[in-house]
C-alpha cells in the first residue's frame, strides 16, 4: 500500500476509536510475560496520540480496559493498573505540550484507589486544554453502559420527570458515557481480530471499521496513516444511495 499521506482536512474523521489488541500475543512471540506486551504498547499509545494531535483529530478514544478484563489473572490485572498509573504520570507533559484534554468513560469506581486518583488528577490538570480530547475507556463495556442508561431513564419515568413519549435517540445518547462526544467515525482494531468486543456499540453504528494484522505494540504513525487512507477512500452513505450524495 502507498503510505504517502497528505491529510485532506475536509475528509478526516472527527472521532477515531481504537481497540488496542495483540499485546499478549506480541509478548508470547518473544517468550515474555503478557505484562511486557502491555508495557511495550505504551509507546504505540504515545505515538498514536501525538500523530492524531498533529492531524488535528478532535477526539481519540482508546479501549484500554474492558469490564470483561477484570476476569483476567490477578497478576496481569495488577500489572495493567500499575502501567496505567505510571503512564498517566509520565505522559502528562506530552498532553500539556500538545494541548490535549484527558477524559475517561466506563465505571471508573471499580479502579484501585491509586490508579483512579492518578487518572482524575491528570483529567483535572488538563481540563482547560482546548485541543484533542483523549478518552480512555477504562472498566468500560458498551452493554453495561446501555444498561445503566436504561436504568437512569426508567428512574426518570418512575419519578414523573419524563414520559415514555419523550424517549428518542437523542435522549438515550444523553445518558451514555459519551454524551459530550460525537459518535465514532473510524474504529480501528489491531492484531487481525475482526470484532468490536463490546466497544461503543451505540456510538459506532455508522462508523467505518478498519482491521489490521499489526499487533498493538508494533502500531506506529504509518499504520495510522494507512487506516486513514482506507477511510478516505470510502463512501459514507448513512443509509442513502451514492446518487443522493452526489
């Protein structure tokens, strides 16, 4: 594929979401513990974040830890939490330099106290930044998100604050974790797996999906560019015909 990339400002996705997959396999191929793969993936996060900021992408969401990941071996979960805490601390200067605002979606209350404190400290310190919004999906599951939204709406109906006739797509969207973000335009998954694994099920309804065989620790700026080249070659119809778009 031609990796020469000239950004077309009028056809860049506003919101890119990435399922960062393949850390464990990357480590296994090298005879190392899975935790080493997660640590190596931090470099890919840094390069991808900086590349997106350079292209003036408005929103970047990274699937960092799912609700299902709590079921992994305790040693791996502890390692992931430690990597999260250390990475947030180390990457704060990079976020400030690039005017990036940190955000999170998911049930952050489930995080251990120290990583949770570090997360909210960085969110607080970057809250006035006006550039790209970097969202970490932590303890996140789309089904859990939708279930929580339904419960909130039911409670409003129960207390008479809302009528069932008021329920529409906009109302549901206003009760999701992503209520202050646009829907995803491009969802990238690394490692060759071709599924979205309970990630942004509502918000990715019309997203373009891009799957690459590159394992996450090997994902670099050129790989992001290849995904964007693919995105820019596609016709996004949103249910319309090609003739209607023309």
